[in-house]
């Protein structure tokens, strides 16, 4: 087997994702594919449009062989933590041959060169970085300047400073660099590849051809568009699954739907908001003051946003408060080099072959549903990861099952088994 790893959110799985899947298999000669997929809350601090089981099912029906959930504590954090959790999960399986990700630059040599400098931090680079920081430059700018100096002085790449800055400021390039950094730190045998994103920018909200961003699809649904519009921009299996869910009163989920819950938590915990991860530098005071005057989550975001706090940073911070993610728990797990379990969400016959390979090559616990897990286990890190997965699903499902409360049996992670698609 030649197993390809993918790091995904599939929110939802669209034509661009299908292109990425097929092209990745082509350039890596992969025979099997594993997708590490975020669960019910995502990297930008948002809830998923549809729950993780539905998105995993769509992925397998579109050609992915095995979908594994990225633990919640990694899934909704910064690019560095998100990427490390995903790569550590893939590496822990001990049978993945390659990873392929989309990027704006589409050149693995450039991303690898940058990643290697940032991981090894040669003395020349560190001296240059310190010099720029002493000049009063913000860290990202100082790092970019130091990187360019080191690359230029050592003739590593033929690249201008403007081009380098563009690379370092592009969303998928940033993730790609972090993937490669984690591979280097873990001394992984997984070989990285990248392909150029086509037709649509990551955050573009336009739908003007068959390949658009997931952001555009989500916005159209949030604006009340009927699901029929999506038939042109998502593969048929995705469209049929989403249409069926909506027809059964499982409607798309948006962050605004959690505003009341978030408000209650902020008011209840106002004296110790700073115990939550990423709540620092006094932002807790701004959050508490703003909750009284904000009539919506969008207003809350706007009232907190500043030059210091980007919108994405604010959304992740508020999401950490919503999910109760503390600094103590994140510090416990964020640098884990080995992820001791995988939660299987969906698979096909090739996926079964991968699971058999994982059993033979790795010691990770393969979990189908959490009712099979002994929660009095001695491994505190494992317990912490699983507890947050369950908690995140519970919070999500109180909104997701709003129109189908009779189907909500309790903590659904204990009841729902992986989907086997023959």
C-alpha cells in the first residue's frame, strides 16, 4: 500500500476538494487515502456547517478511504497547533507514506526551505531576527526580514522580499509551512507534496464557476439560499447528503447560533476568563465589557477587534471560552509528539485495509465510539483529549439537533458508530 495523508475540514466537501483529492493521489501514486478531519468545531473558531459524521460520510462517498477525527483541542487553534496535531496524528499511525496539501505557491521546495530555517534557526538567522526586533519591528515583520536576509545571503532561493512576504501572508502557505515544520520536528518519514489552489481564493465569497471556496458556499446558505444552488459547486454525493439532511430538518449551523450560550458563560465566568486558552493581554476585560452592549456575535466581534486582535484571533478566543478550553489543558497536550488514539468517522473497503495496517504498525488505540473507552484510564493526556471531543460534540449537538431533539439520545459520541460505505 502507498498511503496518502490529507488534513481537511470539508466544510463542506466541494469540487475544489475533489480536484485536490484526485490530483494528490496522482502526484503521489497513492493507492489509499486517509483524511485527518476537524470535528464539529474548526480552525477559524467556528462550528462546522454540518456535523462531523455527515461530512466524513460525504468524504468517503467522494473517494477518501478513511476519515479520522482531529482531536478538538488541536482542531480549533492557531495554524501552528492545528498543523502539529494533524501531523502528529498521521505520524503516529506509522504507515503513512506522504501528505499533500493545497497552497497558493504550489512549490514544495520553497515551503520546505522556509520551514527548515524556521525549525533549525541558524545563528545567522537568529542574529538578524534579534536586530530587527531591536529596531522595534513587530515579530512577523522582523521574522520575514530575517528570513529574506538568510535566504538571500546563502543563495537558497531566487525570490524577492515582496514575494517572500506574500508567501508568508497567504493562508494555505502558512498551513503548509507549519505542516512541514512539524514533519521536520518529528523527524517523520512522511514525504510532503503540495499543489496549487485553483480558481478560487481561500476566503473568496464569490460563486462564479464550478469551483468556489467553502466560505462562499457557507455564506450563500447563511443568506438563506436554497440548497439547490450547491448542485453546481459540490460533487453529487455531497449534494445528495446535504439535501437529505436539510429535508430532515438538520439545518446548517453557524456561529451566531451559539451567541446566547457564549454570553451566559462570559457573564458567569467573568472573574476568571483569563484561565481560558488564548485569553491574555487583558482581552478578557474587553470581552466582558462588550457582552453587555452586543446584540449579536458579529457585534461582539466588531467591538473587540483592533490592530492587536484580528478577527480570526477573536473568534478562536471566544470559541475556547465556549468550549471551556483552558490554558492548563492546552499546555498539557499542544506539544504532544504522539497521539495515542484515533477516532474513526467513516471508511470504505480500502479504509478497512488501512485500519488493518495501522493495527499492525502502530500502538494507537482505534476508537469507533467512546462507549468502548475506559475513562478511568491512567493516561491523563488521552483522557483530556477525549473529554474535550465529547464536550465539543455535546455543545454542538444541542443546536444541531434542535429540530430533532427526539433523536438526541445523550452524548452522541457514545452512540454513533463509524459509517462503513461499501
